C-alpha cells in the first residue's frame, strides 16, 4: 500500500459533490445564526495546553494532540471550541456590558481510541451567547439549533435537554465528595443501573436520594418526566432546575419548536464546565449526536471575566453522514451553473458568453470539446459535479443548452444573446 495516497486513521479527504454539499450546509447554517445577530470570530487551530486543562473541565489530556513550540511550551490542536470562545470574550469584550453574540466555524481535533471508529478531525459550526443568564437566552440558542437543522434539510430529529443542576442538587443533598460524585456520574451517564446500585449501597446514601439517583438513567421523555423528577426530591437546587426546564418549555412552545424537544435528566456530559441546561441533537443514520451545547456560567471567570454564557455547536461531518443515509437531496444547484463546451474555432465566442453568464451570477466551467468524447460523456461529468446545464458552442452562430437533470434542449442564436 502506498501510504502517500492514504490519510491517517480518523481523518479523510472531502472532494467533488461531498465537498459541495458540505459548503452548502455550512452556508445554510451560517445564514440562520447570522439572522439572530451573531458576529463571526475566528480562533487559532492550536493554543497553549492550559486553555484546555483539567481545571477548565475540557477534554481529557490523553485525547489531545500535543506538541511543543521552540520555547518548549506545550501546545495542543484544539479539542473543544468553547474554552477558546471564553478566552476571546474575556480578552476582547471585557468591558462590554450588553450581551455578546459570537459565532464560528472551525476544525476540532480529538485523539480518541482507534476502536471507537469516530472521526478525529471534524468541522464544527456554532454560536455562543455571552452575558445573559436568562431562560430566554437558553431558548434562543435551542431555537437557533432547531432552525439550523431544519435549514440543512433534516425533518426528523430530536433535541434532548438535560439539567446538570438536578444531579448536583441530589449530590448536595447526599453530601458526597467530588470523587464519589464522579463515580456516580459515570454510572448514570453510561446507564449502568447495577453499578449505580452498588455505589449507593457502598457509600450509605440516604434511601430517598438513592432512589432518585437510581431513576435518573431512566428519566427521559416528554414533559411528564419533569413532574416525576420534581416529586422525587425536596432539594431546592434540584427543584429549581426542574422549574427552569418547565419555563424553558413554555418559551419553546411560543417559538413553535417544542415538538423537536425531549428531556433527559440522566444526560451528564464529560465536559465539566456545564452549569445548567445541556442538550444534544440526534437523528437517524449516525450513531453520534450531530449537535450539542449547554450553559457554562463559570468558565469565562477562569479567564478573568465573570460572564454567564450558553452556546451550541453542530458537527457538520456527522450531519452530512445523516443526510446522506436518509437520502435527503440538497439543492447545491441553487446558484445556476453551466458547463460551456467549445471548439478552437468558437473559443472567442465562448469566452464572451462565459463572461456574460458570470456577470449574471452564474458559475461557468469552460472546457475545450475533446472530439473523442460524445455529449453523453460531458452530461455525465456535469451530473457528477452538480452542474445544471451543458452549453455547446460548436461554431460562432448557434448554441445548444441541455438541462442535465431533465435532458431538455434549448437552441439559440448567439447573436441574439451577445447583442
């Protein structure tokens, strides 16, 4: 095998139609986010290791790609966008009193285990709302996510919403150490009922709190699950978390997107910077969630500025896999595109036609007609590259325009077009 022609495990080339589809989706999502007043920022692909260290609650060190600069500083390819946005907000918007709305697109790099079969380099597109602690900001971010997924072409998906403070309220009630909290969190996250039962017994957790812990892995579904969760505890922090979700649901109903939302109180993310709601979006065709997000009110404080924050990101690669497997067609031909075929004798006329079409916002691919190839060859080429029409200019008198999808042919005199 010639390794020069292959990519390392976990990364891939994207070309031809797949690349066009990806750019199309990114543009659609970006338009939705911009329509809510978010401004673009661009962060570097690598940062100092401390930006993503354990205290920040980001990705585990062993899952980062690390290297050194000439001065011996440890650098990492970014494994997570959120700490970078927190750093940017603290540095460039420290005196801003009004809410800050930022959006971004970039690559994320996770050095996961090979057996997991996951991509190690992905493109993420997302938004962060900084300086607003209200439930309305929670709702805006979730609504943006739903509208972005709808704009991509998806119609069947679900956004599952959790609330980390419900779990932390139970931990508070039980008086658990951070080490025991981590053990229980892992059991709930992995829905390991028997392991969870053993931990509750080992640490002599109060029966009422223990019963609530045991039910957490199964507490997912519609609004009714929130009433059940509220009744399971008298802890103030946990109950406030449920009331927050109920208020959020009412706002989502006003936006008309509540049918895309369910609740999962057993959702406990390994990113420990989340402080309130968390959410993930799922659809058919991929075993990975296609989007995630949540509230991280204490993260920016670690960079020297105390601002409540919430955001989301969409993993474009997994979204595209889902769209492909669901056989959802993307209208990447939204902008007209022509393949203009010409002979040496008609080159000058073809150049003039191409300039005219481009001035009218049409993409034009010019190609000298190889006499050994017939029209079907070029129609096939156009189909593979999402080109809508093939225009033949055999001479300086007439041209033919063939619509690739339908095969319809239109003939015109060149003088009538160029006059």
